[in-house]
C-alpha cells in the first residue's frame, strides 16, 4: 500500500464565512485535522460558498482562503478552482455537508483531487425501500465524481445514507462528534447562576434545553411534560429553562401554558453566550425531538457538564446517551413518559448523581474535540492510502494512525 502523505488539502464549506458558532467549532476541528494530515499550515486551504460576511474571523490573516461553491456551473468559476488546485498541488478535498452530486465535483477530480471526503452534519435522506431505494442506488452508482467516502456523526445518520440515499455501506464511516470538555464541565463555584440570572427560585431543579424551536425539535412535548408534572402531579420543585428562541418563536409554546400553573415554571431565555454557566446550574438535560435529528452537540454539552440527559428514542439522537447509565430514552412524542423520566431523577437524587458522573466520564473518555480530530486524522489518511491503491474502505483500518500533533490555532 502506498503511504505517501497528501501534499495539500482543500477544506470547503457549504455555507458562507462567519456563519455562527457551530461553523467556528468545525473550523477549529478541521484545521487541526488538516494540519495533522498535510503537516504544514501553508498547505491547508479553506473555501467558503460566499465571502459576503468578510474574512473568516476564526482564521489568522495569511491563511489560504478562497471562495468556492460546489454548486458552481459557470466556466469562469470552474476554471478558477481548477487552476487553484493545480497551482497548489492539492490532492485531497474535505467537504462539509457535500451531497452525492454537485456540478463542480467533476472539475475537482480533473484538477487532481485524488481523495474526496464529505463530512455530513445532518441526515441525507429519509429511509426508503423497494423501487425508490433501488433507483437511488443506481443514481449513486452512476455518479462518477462523488465523494469517495461519507463521514457521519452517528450510526443513525449513516443509515439514512445506506437505506435512504442508496450510498453503499463501504463508502460510509461513522465518526462521532465531540465537545470542549474544559468549557463544558461540572462546577460548584456558582451553583445558583442560572437561577439568579433567570429569576428562577433556588428551590427548583432546572431541566435544561438548548436548540432550535421548529416543530421537529419537540419543544411542545417538553411543554406537555411540564403541564403533566406541575399541574397534574403537583410538583413545585422543577423549572424548565429553554434557550435558543428568537423573534417570538417561543410564543406558540407559551400559549400552551396560558391557563396552567406550569406557566410559572417555564422560562425561555433566548440566545445566550453563557450556556456553559447555565448548564452548571442545571439538574437535567432534555432533547425531545419528534422528527429527524443527528447527533446533537447540545446533548454532548449537557453530558460534559455533568447532566444526565433524557432524549427521545429516534435514530442518531438515541446515541447521545447510554440508557440507564448516562441518561434515559423515551418514546418520541410521549410527554407522559418524559415526565416519568424527569420525576425519577427528582425523586432519586442518588441516581441523578450516578448518571451525572457517568455522563461526564463518557465525554472525557471518547467524545471531546480532541477525539474528533484524532479520529478524522486517521480516517482521512487511511482513506487517502486506500484511494491510492484502489482498495475499499474499512473503518477499522482507520483507527490506527500517526501521532497526532498538539492542537493549533488556525
């Protein structure tokens, strides 16, 4: 097997520059992975679909940055990326959220890209069967310039590729995401921070949610569980704190509580920069998605902060916890089951402590950003070696790799 190190690497995003916190985190991870792979910062090239928001704030001046959109069809844009790849001798491309087909893929290959990987942060399809799945498999097979490998954050997400989009299992790799375990950590230096910042009485245990407010995220299920616990079961020792709402997105959920005493036990906190501190004051984390979900970072952040996490049992999301060890699963949309799980922790503080310790240990042991960088480094180098000699991918072969450099600042 040829083991030559790639000469240069193109990391390209599906979105524009300065697109929010999550992209900033991935910029850091992908930068360090690329540095491990090619060995020198001048051989790393970052590309964004647009530069309308200016220079990437997370990257140092002098970093190789260009505008490139894989949707591009016009000859000038395609010739520009072809010339750039050839001039910089880029032989490996790593795309964020790149699907099976895009117009510019052919140009990437013709310009000299030997290995092409796509890292997917969301499911690529609903599940399919029969003729629909067969047709999608045929389309994938006929897509000559597609990524060599597709990297997913969870087994559930990978299943949407194989059983939905028709991507062969041999092209899929699972690499769980991770979080900064120093930023998200337990701590008793400010145990009432969230209570005092949000006006929550200190005699209430906080159940925490952070994320989007669209219907698929199951915020209505959390509201129903609040009504069940407070109105139906008479509990007054619990408070629900939800952050991430903006522009009135919380209003439909608050209307569910209009005539319920649960209204005084629910707070929507909006966008917050102090989520790590809020988490250190919380008792439990909850994610109640009813539609698709991925492998949400918010669940890992809760666990890293020492919270048992209760999540709905849907593919991808259910991999965030080890049931009965670091948290619990409940049937999607079943508010009574969610209320039962919350109440068990309220009534059994020793169980909550046990799961808290286990949740934190699991993150520190295998789900930090450093683990992601190490895994991606091995995956990319292993994938490149296999594309050079024509062999098919096996994830187990990628778990052994070179010594990984210390984290660097982009």
